């Protein structure tokens, strides 16, 4: 009996406790996926992009892409990319928005190609605050600033909204919280007590009343459509949505997202 108990205990340690410890220690390696080297705007034939070198309060260096608007009163879109993307990944969206006359400011998250540091929730939100404050320093009024977050970027945008109020919030393929995402991917672990970067978009939206646009594909293979729907339906502020039938996680812009967003921005 004693030998059996020892075997069971050893099995528990090997099969559960050790993986649990590994997940806790390495969790940010699973959440943040910076890939490859930095690619400059000229590689995409985008002479309209000005590369900015911004400095965070903690001294971290950020690379940002700035596309100036065509008029003084045009909205400015602060763009927040996903966990597996980079500041340059959504250059086609930048070009479309700028081509319609809007200003665009995207930043490379800490630890991602073009920026120093390591990615954490505090670091990403701090970088977004630096991004916002740069716009204000250029004389851009807060009522002209739009937040547009995709995937993980929607969580960054939601957290930023608590300290820097946007005129309009666009959330593409968002999640309710990092905790809920963790529960789905690792249901055997007590994620609620382990997660360092929780990105509680659900709680952030409870404190907001700004206009919201939600976009989600019904075949999203990364973040459940029903999770995005839950976040949207719980929001009490003015809101609109675009449900993309058959849309997946990263193709919504070309499946009606472009037209919906541009039409919405034209009426701000």
C-alpha cells in the first residue's frame, strides 16, 4: 500500500505539479509570440509612414509608425496588433485607413520587433499610454482619437481606455478576459490564480460608455465567436456590430470589416 501511494504521489508530481509549475513560469512565452526581425516601411512601399522613436516612462524604446491625416480635423486611429503580429503586420489596414484620410499610429509592443524590453500587460499598456500621450503632445484633441484593437490588441485597447478615454472603440475578435482564454486552453489548471496578465476586458467595459464597434467571425479558430458576443452583449454603452459569417481570426478586414469601419468612421 505504501509503495502504491508513493507511485501515485510521484505520478501526480510528474503529470500535474511539474507541468503546472512550467505553465506558471513560462506563461508569457505562450501568450506573447514576437516573431522575426523588424521590417521597415520601405519594404512595403509605404513612403507615407514616418517611423517614430518613442520612449516610455520606464526608459524603454518603442518604434511606432505614424501616418498623418489628410486634414486637421480627421480622426486618428491608434492601432493595437495581436500577440503574433508586429507593428508592420497590418500595413494594408494602415494604408486603407490613411488612404481614406485618417491618421494612423501603430506601435511595436515591448519585446516585439522594433522595440526593447519584454512583453507584459503592464508593458503593453504603458506603451499604449506613451502612444496616446505622443498624439496629445502633437496638439491632437482627445475627441479625435479612436482605439482599434485586434485580438490581444483589443485587450490592450480596453485597458488603455481606463486611463485614456477614446472617442470611439473598435474591438476586432476580442475576448472577455485572459483568464477565460486560459481556462479554455488549459482547463485542468487553476488559471485564475496563476495568470499574471489577465486583460480583464469584461471589467474594463463595465466602466466605459464610449461608442463601441465589435467585429467577429463566426468561424474564428482562436477566440470563440460566442466569447466575443458575450463581451458585446454585456456592454451597456452605445454599440454596433459586424458579424462576419464564415470569417476567421485574421481575415475580417477583407470580408466586410474594411467597409464597415470606414463607413462608421465617416460618421464620427
